[in-house]
């Protein structure tokens, strides 16, 4: 009996061992689901943190950049930083508000810095440039739209006492702000000029085949950057800071420039690095990324449906465009000019995106706006 007991005990032990091995090789289904759930939550948390931009460093706040500019306080409590150029506004015959381009600031007001002193004095031109919201020393506006910016401009003009009417000029991305003024404050405008204005490929008025053809003329990484800004704006920060895929060529400092643009760059002094840093000092998201989301998002209006703001020829609207611009497709600019016959369209053969900095070019642009010179 004792031997039998030992045999049974040994067999039981072997059976218990086999069962133990069998049971430990497979996790209970409930535990596996919990592990998958924890991993999924971790992945979503990582994605949320990666897509979430850091808070802006507001000028004048604790830990934020110092305030060095002249600023006005807007009705909603935000501040706009501005810089004055040319003759004093007290003696000026013409008063112009200038909108800077992508990644720039009030310091880079082309018509304020490149127009010849002789022309400025002769014409009596006063120019005020300002940091668009989130750039330089202007407070960010997380709710920024084309309309809000146009109303900011009107308030700037009123606080600086520029009078009932003034001119607006926008370069590159700043040209989009001019469209906003033509839509929302046309009664305040004496005239307007858009210089190589960046175009939103999703304006409803464009024929689908035309906008598609122009869109695919861009670098592939720029196609993706704009696609993200338009369809999934909440991923704009992540897309332009991640390292897996190429981000915007403009943000990366390698834009699609023409041969003429490269010649102009070689002739001019290099852009000081401190200007680029100053433009983004409150954070890239509320400056350049917000610019992309607003500029290439869904607009509240279609510029191709605008009516002539000067039906009695009391003012004029101009578009200047180089036919070799690698950043702004000339085919779309031509379509706009054909659709809006009241716009005076000036196409420059052989010119790229940087033509305004060529010697004497700003004088020509400003005189066409103010005096009607061809």
C-alpha cells in the first residue's frame, strides 16, 4: 500500500507540474485586455502630449520676453506692438499700414525699409508696421480669424489717429490680411496692395482642376504641411516639430526659391538671426503655426466673391506677382485677376518671391498705389 501511495503521489506531482506549466504559458483573457487597455491609454497620452503645444511665453509676463516696442491695448485686453517709418503722421499726406510676411515682424516692413528716402519725403509717406498676433511683441490670439485681424487693424488705426481712411499693403502671408480688410473694413480703406500674396488652395471660387494643379507644384513636404493645417489643424504643431517626416520647407529655412530670388539673396546682407528669433520668441505655435492654420484653414469668406470696394474709382486695389514665384503659383494669381476685374494686376516676368527687395521696386509699387503711376 505504501508503494502504491508513493506511485500515486509521484503521478499526481507530475500531473500538477504539467498543469502548472500549461496554465502559466497563457495569460487570463481579462488580464490581457487590461494590459492592452493600459498600452492604448499610454499611446494616446503620448500622442496627446506630442500634439499639444507648450503654452506661449507672453511678453511682459513672468519668464516671458521683455517689452521693448511701442504697443497699444485692444478692447479685448491684448496688445499690438507697432513701429513707425517715414515722415511723421502729423505731416504725412499718405498713411499706410503694412502687414509683414510669414515668420517676420514689424521690423521687416519692406515699404518702410526699402523705399528711397527721397520718395518718402517727396510723397509724404507715413508707414506703420505691426507684429501680427503671436509674433514679436504682440499678444497671441488663440481665436484669431481673418475678421479679428481686420478689426485689430481698424483699432490700431483709430488709436494712432490715422484718420477715417488709410492704405493697407501686405507682403506674402501678410497679403491674406489685406483680403480680410477688403472684406470687413472696406469703408476704412483709401487703397490696397497685395505683394506676392500667399493663396489658400481651398478657396471655393477656384476651379478644382486649377487649384489641384497649382497645389502639386509645391514640394511634397509642403503639400503635407498645408494638408495637415487645413484638415487636421490640431496636428499642426506636432507635424512641424516631429522628426519622422519632412516638415514645411519654409519653416525649415529651405523654401522653393527661383534663380532670381537666389541672386537677390546673394546681393543683400543675410537676415540677422535675432530677427527670426524675435518673431518666434513667444512660441512657434501662436506665431508661425497659427499663421498656417488660419491662412490655410477654412475661411469665413471667399475672396473671389468680393465686390469692388471703390466703385467710383476713389481708390484702387493692386496685386503684384512674379511669374517665377516658387511659393505662390502665378496661375492662381492670374485667375484671381481675371475673376476680379477691378483689381489692377502687375505681373513681373522673370521675378520670384523676393522681387520687392530689388532696388527701386518698392518705390514703383507705392507710387502705383498712391499716384496711379504705371
